[in-house]
C-alpha cells in the first residue's frame, strides 16, 4: 500500500458507504447496483481498507432472521457472482488499487 494514499472521504462518508452496502445485501437478493456505486467511489487502497475497517463484522439478515456475521470481504464473496467480483477487481485495478475481492 502506498504511503502516499490518503482517505478520499470523511469517516461519516465511510459509515454511510458501509450502511449502504449492508442494506443492499440484506433480505432477498442483492442490489448489486448499490454495491458497485459504493465501491466505485473508492479511489485507492487506503479507501478500501477504511471501508473494510468501518464495515467491521455485521449481521446479515433475511426477513429479520440473522444469517451470520460477515466482514465486508466475506459478505461480497457470499453475495456477488464471480463475474461481479471480477468487474469490481478490474474497476479497482484501473484506479491502481491492488486489493481484490
């Protein structure tokens, strides 16, 4: 990770991004457009790591029944297809982000 990478957003923004992803993946199906929208906002490895840290481990639910506690990476692997994860990794690579999902 480049030592020159600085956060592109405030902590309040990262809190909002994490909540948006959690809401997009709870219940029936996943709103992949929201997941892509949030992840496209990330500009560098530091942003990705901050979103992961902010997300922490959250409970994913289905009709208000807890399904388990997931990190952001675990959640995205569980909820997104291999093709969607590939698109995200390609999107990251174009920005010089070396972290992958």
